[in-house]
């Protein structure tokens, strides 16, 4: 029930006492469907707003006293914003309530109030410092994928786009208004096998190559000696030969399994020959395992 005023010596009826007790467990609800300005009788009650469009609840001074509280609950699809009229409304939370958000308005004096939102989604802008906060399944939004990310496929049925960067796969929902990235590590040989029949440049998403050429195949590898922190550092390449022709690098940037100076040799002219190569930031492409 709304806040009551009693006189000295007044005797309360059983019905009045029942109503007072009921309000401890079930606040009086004042349902609104349009923008509304609070009145003194709203102290101690719950104001609900239900509107498909945007609405406001305005707070004015000289209506409430220190210690008065009231609850505001938005059950409509439109955003309901708590707005300072002649009173002061302070809050560390958003004053705009989305559907099913709610908050408590607490008055420290007749003209000053504090609004504490409950269940509102926080919007982080610019640089934010989070201390002792737990983020559960956060989605990081961006408008574009990084320049070093390559597309490797689409799951149209589920609205998912797959990208690759080094030994990472990035899944995005492909929705408009920003892209949600979820990055997960995958096996070092990436997202699948790629067959090559002629000279090629190793793409960002190609980490497992099968060569089936009718002549020697030349591979253009990413820069052999790179600085720490670039996208390809630690990248692993498995390359297999299924033809009797050599596979060579376009540059002398391959260090053999036995060591020594970098050469162009990758695979001999033997069907079944294979090599595992790792891009090291000091040695370049290094063969760490091989066989025939």
C-alpha cells in the first residue's frame, strides 16, 4: 500500500493492520502504460511500465522525504528511462531500463535520490577497469575481423562463419551491427587438408598440404625470418608428396632437419615423402620431422 499518515491516538482496524502486513511481502503495484511523473503517494510502492515504445518516469522534488523508497520495473518492450525533473537522481548504473529490468529509487532528502538498477546489462565504453568482477560467457563485439584472419568456410544453417589465424579458429555469428568472435585453439595442422597440383603461395588457413603435381611444385612461404608477435610465429605446416617430383621453396628459407644454412629444398621427388615444418622467429621455416 502507499505510504500512510496517521494521527496521534488513532486506532487501526484489523483490515488496516492486515493491509500493512501484506505490504511487507507484497508491495502495492501502480501499473503505467505511458510516461509518468511520480507523486508522493508512490512512496513504498512498485511502479510498473508497459509500453512498446520509449517512456520516462520523472522524479521531482518536494514529494518524498529522506529514507523513502520505491521500485520501478519495466515490463514493456520499449526502454523506460528514469529522468530527473526538479529532483536530483544519481546512479552508477544506466538510468534506461530495458524490458524486465528494474531498480530501486532511494531518497536521501526531499530533492535528492539514488537509483540502483538491478539486472540491467552494463555497457562498457572507452577504457574500462574491472576489479574483482566475474564475466560469464562474455561476447566481444567488433565490426570487422583482423586483417591477418582468413575465411575458411560458412555454416549457413547455423549462421556461423569460420575464420583462421595461425593455429586458431574464430567462429562468428555473422550478424549485422557487429561481429561476435569466439576464439578457440585447434590442432596445429589447422582446419583441413588442401591439395596442390602446381606452384602456390601458402595461404593463412593452409596448414596441411598434399602435393600431387605433374612437375616440381614451388611453394611461396610467409617470410622466413620474422619478429616476435607476428601472426605466423609458431605456425606448423605438414606437407606431403604424392608424386615423383620435388617440392621446393621459392626462397632459401627452409632449414633442414639436420641443420645448416637455409635452402630451398622441402621434399624429394618421392611419393610418400613428408615433412613437418615450424616457423621459428630466428631460424625461419625449420623441418622438425620428415620421412619417406
